């Protein structure tokens, strides 16, 4: 069967060497491709947590900024000045916009990210249970194979013993047959010479 073409021939990639081993950069032997992928997933879990915290902090900052802008726009100092009124209205619009931005971050970024994290946790628990079941099956099958191997070894020993016994019986029988044949031959020879048997 021809060897499969590599998708990324110039580099070590998961798509080409998922189950293969990669040499450890620190020179500590090799690391299985699956283990590398698992470590990458676990790092992703930590990164996801950090991203959630970052977004949560950003939302707090945006909300606080919007509140402060709204509070600032309520300041009545120099209320009669036209430029000041325009500035206050602009700050008020800005505070609404910032509040909308924080709401948008919450609904469109933080909430989906949290949902993803929760689903990821559930999926990982399912996978952990499935892997545990598969490991139990593997252990029981390994035990069954070991039991079968021992039984086969025992049967092979029995077969060898019986074969040796049979060979001994056959060789004894062959020796007896040879002795009988010699006796008969001797007796036939003696009869042929006229001696009574």
C-alpha cells in the first residue's frame, strides 16, 4: 500500500502525526502526539478562563465609564452656555453608547463564551466517563487475552507432553514390532532350514 502524502511535509503537525511521537525540545525523549494535543486542549481551557475574566473586567470598565459619563452630563454648571449644553448632550449620548457597548459585550461575547465553557465542561465530563468505560473494557479484554494466553501456553505444554509420550509409545511399539519381526524372521529362517520351531 502506498504511503499517505503528508499535508504539511515541512513541519511536524497534528494532522500528519497525530499518533506518532515527536522528539521533546528539551531532549527528554519523545512525547506522544496525542499527549501533545491533550496538553494543547488543557492550555486552551486555561486561555478560555482568562479570556472570560478579561471580557468581564472590560464590561465592568465600560459600565463604570458609561455611569461616570452620565453623571458628568448631569452637571449643571454653566448650563446657560450653548457650547456647554452641546458638550453635555454629547457626553449623554456617549454614555448611552458606552452602556450599549457594555451590554453588547455581555450578550455577544461574555455570555456565549460562558455557555461554551459550560458545554465544554459537560462534554469533557462525558468524554471522561466514556474514556473511563473504554479503559475498563480494555482492562477486562487485556485480562481475557492474558487468561487465553495462559490457557494456550498450558495447552501447548500438555500437547508437548502428550506428543513426547506418544513418541515414546511409538518408539516402544516400533521396537517391539522390530523385535517381533526379527523373531518371526528368525523363526521363519529356522523353519526353512528344517529345524522345528
